[in-house]
């Protein structure tokens, strides 16, 4: 059977009010459509320099939007988001009445048995009563709903199992050490479908569009494994010369050591790399990492 992992390291910010969809559309890097076919887009919230303040999953519910985000740093995120509400008919609060879990090892047969669509595209949301199921990527779904309803699914795995699944999909997470550090493209948000280049203005839009139209960034996220315990966020990646050429943005343990995502200079990406003496082995992502 597929395994469920309770995402205790994640939480949700509730966005409610007549202008909720409009507010999110004006703030986030991805298109937010109200009243369309159910989807929960991945989106960045950027500063004026195009650097990522937060990486959010915008879940549409009938009466509100929920922004799934790491629990670490959410209080500051909520405080900063409120500064942009101004006269909009929008209220923001922590949604402590809901919980998130991850569905792992989701084969087509197992998905069909739950009434989910094995052919669903990433971002698709399917509602079953109080629960909302989201296709994040191949073999990996998330479920959101009232805390009691999610607990009734009897999730057993640790959050590390879900973190590993997301690393294998190339999904970074923005926690306090990484806030305002990276332009959207450095985190591959353009490749991950978290940026819409055909939408109107949002914070940082001009910088993101300039990078897209005139060239590329000098660093991007790559995936690696190492025969070592999971690394701290921000741990330096070094080349054979000993020079720092990147840093860890996400890490999770495996039976053999750990897997991680790290932002790496293009010029060093093909050479031998290490973290504190532990050699890195590059692993594939579900997409090609652009290098222009």
C-alpha cells in the first residue's frame, strides 16, 4: 500500500475575503485563477529584486485560499504579507484547523483505488468530501483537510520521507536561512512551473522577466547524493580547489546517507564537488537544468 507521511514541518496561511484571489494574483509569481478548474499552483513570493521570500502552494478551497509553506518562518511571512493588503478586502491568518500529509509510492492502481486520477497533471486538485488531494508529481500526492480528517488516514511515515520525495522532484523549500537569497531562476522555479511569464505585474516581475529574456543566472539547483548524514541548510559546497561554489538548500536522509538540492555555479557543476569532505554524486532531476 502507498504510505502516508504527516507534514508536520508544513503549515498553511489562510487568505480569505472578496479580494483574496485578486490579492494573490498580484503578489505571486504564478497565475491565480478564481473559479476555474481546481488546481493548486506552486508560486514564489518575491522581493523587488526578484529574490524569493517564500515558496508557496496555493490551494483553492470553496471559501478561502490556503498557502502551504514551511512552518519555520511562517510568522514573519504572515507579518510581511499583511503589509501588502492595504485596502483590499482580504484577511490573513494561520490556518491551524487544517493539516497536510503526503501520499508516497502512489502507483496508478493505488491511486485509482482512492478515486484519484493516475493521469492527473501536477497541480491538479481532486476533492473528496472534506479532503483535497493534489498531484505534486509522478508517484507523489499531498492531501489537505481538517486535522481530524487527515489524522483518520493514519499517516505513519516521518516528514523526512516526504522531503526526500520532493527533493527527487527538484522542489526546494524556503526557510529563514534562504529568504531573499536567490532569484527565482536560481531555484529552477521557471522550470518547475512556478513562474508565469504572461501575467501582469507582481513584486520582482521585472527582474524575473529580464533574466528570462536577456540571458540566464550563473547558478541553479542540482540534485546530489552523499555518503553522509543530511546536511544543514546553507552548508558550503566546494570544488576540488577548495573554493566554495554553491550551498545546500534542502537535504534529507536515505539508507545510504542523504540526498540534497544545492545551488551550484554552472562553471563548477561538472567537476568534483564535496561538502565538508564528503564527496557528492550528481543525480538526475525530472527536468533538464538550463545552462545558457
